[in-house]
C-alpha cells in the first residue's frame, strides 16, 4: 500500500498585523484562500478595503477605486 503525504505550503502568512509608529496595532490584512484577495480590517474587525491581485486594484469598503497598487496599509493608517 502506498502512503499519501499531504503538505501545506504557505507562500505568505494568512494574516498580518499592521502597526503605527508607536507600535499599536491599527488593523490586520488577511488573505482570502479561495479568491486570493487581500482584505484590510481595522482593530474592530470592520472591513476597510480590498486588494484584488487579479486586477491589481485597491477598493475601499464602499467599492470605490482607491488605486492600482496594494494600498491597504495606507487605508488602515488613514482610517484610524
């Protein structure tokens, strides 16, 4: 009988904390597994914005286009 070995490979962490200049956590950026999008949440868990890697666009919580690169850390720092 053959054995099956399953390995989980992580390219990037699923969740990254963003801190301000004083070291206080202002929010987190998490990767959605199915879509690969990055979602920024403030310290209360409210969605601040989404970065879509496929189109390379960042949108705010209302779906408005913010920019054509990953601007999620800037959105988190601006929203605090």
